[in-house]
C-alpha cells in the first residue's frame, strides 16, 4: 500500500464541496479563503460555506474535531500507509520517505496492526535509548514486533513464561500507520495549543481540551490584530492596545477592522458566538476549578471547530495584511 495524503470521506459529505456536490478546494485553508472572499460556486452560483461544511461533518462523526477535515483548517496535515513487520524483529521507518516533509513537526503517530493469526498478536513498539522522553517524534524510528497474547507455560517448578513455539517468526504482519504533522511554516503557538487540545480530547479530558482550544483562539486573534495595528499605530499605541484590549474586544471590533483592511469578510456570527462561548467556558474552568455543568458532544465539537477555523482564518488575514 503506497503512502497517501489523508482525506476524510463521510457518507453524504464531500471534501471542501458546495452543497451541490461541486468540489471547490483541495485544502481547508483554500476552502476558508473561498468563503471569506465571498466566492460563489461556479456550478450552482451559491455562496461558498466552509463553516457549514464543518458542522455537517461534525454531525456525521462524534470525534470529528480530530478528523483531517477540521484539522486541515489550522494547517495540520497527515500521511497514511502500511508496512510489514515480523514477530520479534526490528523494522525501521523513515517518515520523510513516506510523505512527511523535512522540517515538519510530527505531532502524532498511530499504528494499527492487521492480525492474520488468532493465536497471538504482533504489535509494533517504538524502540528508544536510555532516555525515552522527547518533545516531538523523530523522522526515523525503529519498531520492534512485540508479540502479545501468548499462552503461559511452566518451564520448571516456580518458573513460568510464554509459549513462543506457536509463533511463526517469518510471518509478515501488515501494519497500517497514520502520521499527523505540521510543516515548519505553519507551526506556531496557536497550533501547539490546538495539538494539546486534540490530545486532551483523545484522553477524555474535556476541561483541558477547552482550556487549550481557548488559548489557541486567543493567540490566533491577538496575532492577527497585532499585524493590523503595526500598519496603523505607533509603538506606544500598539503597546497600550496589546495590554488593555480584551479578547472579546479584539474579536468583535479590531478583527473586523483588520478584515475590512484585508478585504475579507468578517467571521460569521455563529463562529464568533462559538468563540465567545469557548472563552466563557474557559473562564468558568479557571474561576471555579471545573466546569459547572457538563458539555455535550454537539457543543464541544462546535467549540473546538471554531478554534481551528479561526486559526486558519487569521493566517489568511495576516498574509493579506502583510501583502499591503
């Protein structure tokens, strides 16, 4: 199986498409740009609605915030493929050779073995040196074909072990992999917190997920506003704005001015409301130490999606402002 760029295909949902089914863009960033530029579908003449596409995807899958359809809005990319590994053997993987570009930051790797034998399981384990902790996944990794599920046998009195005689050491076990990464030019503080949010989501830590998503959205909006201010105010005025303006003021007032200057449509009301709700949820956690009431899947998905969407939007806006 050749490595391939990850794409999300859901029943009734086309990637980056108009409601009429016409494919409009190849990436989440391009899809956002079409919406905020007021573009129309050439097939049906309808307005491009990237945010509605996200919400439609969310309705099809409870873990939609972690799918490439949403991750791609903030610059997250992925490659997937498969390799073979033998039991009790070492397999070397070079992620640069399967589509991860040099200079990219690998955020997450998933391995899913396809078992051919029902007697035991072969699972790839990443090998490491004396100090296994690392900040990011390296491009080159050695995997060991660890065999689990073997029956226990008695070797002699008081000595037990696993019966390895049933293992076919020449068997090639297929393993599917999926690598999530961001290219160096797309990696910033907001993306770092969005990655933490997705990991917290995986672990079921809703409060950390909300906290990290909220921080990411504030970083995204603040960075866009700062780029706008530097074109219009002196250093003293910029310093006061950075110090005194709240996130809500930046989102509802300054981001609108920046959008007008960059000739982009302002984020629609539903996205801005979701970002405000995200900030309010974050404040509840910080002030009370916990969420006062549970967050259902629909609300959580919307909060996370808004954080990813605004990151992609602000990157487009910054490019527009810097080009002036």
